């Protein structure tokens, strides 16, 4: 398909998506993180699967809880990478002031392996202070799993 004739769908909860090559691109707002994120959905031309839609719906419905659960884990990522600012203080929730929205990547059902069809969704951030640091929140089926230092 020509880049000038790409397939476009409106697919809640993702909104308007444009088909690329084995992926769909769009934008999603996460209110708890105060920003718009580019979203990449790993799916075939027929669009996101029911499992991907369910996982993203779950994530969006509980993004405030995910942020709360991820706060201490994200501080640990900064500490492990020796990037925690010296003036950080003790409130783990302040870690988000050191990060900016980057993108959300939604896996297909094969990502986790084992044939269990779980969906990995990563909320990826940029660090204005460390341009090569892209920490992420990992969710499985829309539930918080862990934070990682990069993708």
C-alpha cells in the first residue's frame, strides 16, 4: 500500500489509528501523566485485536493507580542507573517531574511467549536531563508489572 493511501480507522480506546507496516500509529492522552503519547499498536492490517483493546481499556481506566504503583519502582530505576538527582528528596511521587511523555507501545499476543496471549503495554518516557535514558512502565494486560530503564 502506498504511503499516500494508508488505511485509517477509529478504534476506541486508541482513537484514530493509521496503518504502517505491521503496526498502527496514533496518539493517546494519559491524564495522570499530563501528556499526549504517540501510540504504536503491533497488529496486522485488520486492526488491533480484542485482547489489545481490552488491555488498553484496562490501562486507561486505572492509569492513576498505575502511576502510584510505578512511582517507587521508577525511583529505583533512577537509583540503579545512578541518575537520581541529588536534590530529589523523599517523596517518590516527585519522580515524574524528571520525565516527559514519549510513547506507548502495545505488543501483540505473541510478545510474552508461552502461548498465554497476554498483552505487554509499555509507557515510555524521555528524560530531559539524560537524553539517552528512556525508562518505561511495563504493564501486562493493562495491570502494572514493573519499571525498566530502557527499551
